[in-house]
C-alpha cells in the first residue's frame, strides 16, 4: 500500500543522504591530509581501510543471507549484470590485485619508516576487491526484497567506499604530476614526503623498490576503472531494491549467429583506423623529439585526428539513418529500464568532459587572433571533436531506444520475445511469463 511506498521512498532518501554525508566526510579527510599524502600517511590509510573492512563485512553478510533465500531468482532484473560487464570488472579487478602485490612489495621495502597499518593496506584492498567482485558476479541481477533499509545503507556504504578510493588515487596521481613539474623547475615542493631531497629518510633506496613503484604507476588507471565499474553496478542493485516481484523467468536465448557479410566492412575499417592511429602515434613520438620537427609532428597530429573524427561523425550519421530506416514509429521502445536510464546518464555525463575541453579550445583559439597553419588546424580539430561527440551521443541514444521493425512475412514471436539494446545490459530478451501449469 501507500505506507510501504512511503517507507521505501524514505529509505531511499535516507540512504542517499548517508551516501552524501559519507562522501563529503571522506573528501574532507582526503583534502585535509593532502599536505601529508605520502606512503607514511596513516590517517588516510586507516580511514580507507576501515571503510573497506566494514563494506566487506556487509557484503559477506548479504551473500550469506541471499544464499539462504530460495526465492531470490524470482526477483531479478535480467537486463542488469551483462556478461561482458562482469568480464570487464574481473579484468580490472585482476589488475588491481597485481597493483596490490606491487604496493605490498613497495611498502615492505620501506618498512623501516612505515607502520604495520600502511603495510597491511594493500592486503585489505585485495580482500575488498575479491569480495566485491564475487558479490557483483553472483548478485548483480538481484532485486532485494528482505531487509531493504539495511541493504540500501550497505550498498550506499560500499558505493561511497569506491568513490573515495577513486578520489584517493586521483589525488595521488595529480600530486605526483605536480611534484614532477616542481622538480623540473628545480623548485622546492610544497608537499613534504614527496620531495627528492637526500635528507628524506623514507624513500626508495634499492632498485627493487623503484621497480615496484614504477610498475604500480602503470596500474593505477585500472584501479580507477574498477572503482567506477563497481559503483555503477552497485547503483543498479540499489535502484532495483524493493522492486515488485515478477514471476517471470528468462526465455532461453537462441544461439547467436555471426553474419560475416554485415560485419566485415566494419571490422576492416576499424582495423585500418587502429593501425593508422598506431602509425601516427609512433611518427608523432619520433618527430616530437627534435625541436625543429615539432611543427611537423603537430601538423600530422591535427590533420590525422581531424580526418578520423570526421569519419566517425559520418559513421554516426549512417548508423542513425540505418536505425531510422529499419524501424517504424511503433517499434520505439519507451519502457522504463533502470539499466538503460543509467546508460544514458553515464553517456551524457562522460561526454561533458571532452565536450567542455573542445568548446573551451574553440573559444580560446578564436579569441587569440593568431595567424598560422597550426592554429587553423587546431581550430579545425576542436570543431571536429565537438561535432563528433554530439553525433556519437545521438547515435548511441538512437540505438538504445530502437528495436527492429516487425516484418509482416516473419513468423509471429511470443509477446515479450523482444531485443533490448543496452550498454550495460547488452542484447537481452525480455523475460516471459511462466506457465501457470508449472
């Protein structure tokens, strides 16, 4: 009744407020310790370790309670938790575990000036990574029905932990880049603990320590992607919490068929684009080393990217036209889907960054009033980038809300045997009603 609905909305609102409060608190802790961010920062490591351990405790409890619920398969969102999404999460988790091993070796080499808490931090992060991957692999589709308020808070707590882990890595990488800039200008760094002064007693003194540090630097982007993947999947589970029971079961999927005639052209063009990109990157790296060939390197970069972005925009227009020709007005899927709504939100949110950079570059180049071929090519590149981002968003949105038109000569399919296109969910069939006799 309306009381249950009011309680569900109140629980959702309180869990969102808890997410905001915990995120703001963690952000304040991270920013307050920014001058002490180093391998010896105990407050930050202790705070993040506490969040990860409490998240692991809730995830283990939730998995144990779910394993005892025999009816949990009846309450599932079959569009969530796509196989490729779980595979990507497992790949990023594997890279995160390798990062934890390198960080553990790095902290072990600095054991003379680090505490046990800091040395054990990679172990805690590894346990958190394994537990979270296991939870999302087996329970990404579940619609929680029992103890909804507690589970909502647990999901928001784990989501906030991922957000703060992402923020911690971003701050560390940003400070390292700033430190390199200060070091290049031979200026004393304003952050103690990151300086290269010989008086710093807690720095790498062996070649093995430098190997651990440099190897970990290449794996931080995978850790960032793992946190973002986990956050989106946890949001879907939180959004599906308390959804009405649907006595449905997924229809067995037919075996996929790969038509080479329809995909061959796209595969060839994609392979050519990737090969040309690698060639241009190598050429740019070679030409940029000598000061006299830097203009030629920039000219090659701008021309190639302008051509590639123009081709991508034309491909987006062709894709939009193809979807419009293959469907009618009745085939547009306007049904509500948590996964698809999240797809559109993430698409628009992630495109704001490159779109903002392109627009700001256009304004900056236009008001500089500098003549020259390089500035003209830079202006063309920024314009192509802006148009390409807009066209790509339109194409993906068109694909998300389009379904193939029903052909009169095709055999009638059961009601619900429809394809839903989703970035997060992938092509999945709508579940059909279970036979009453069963």
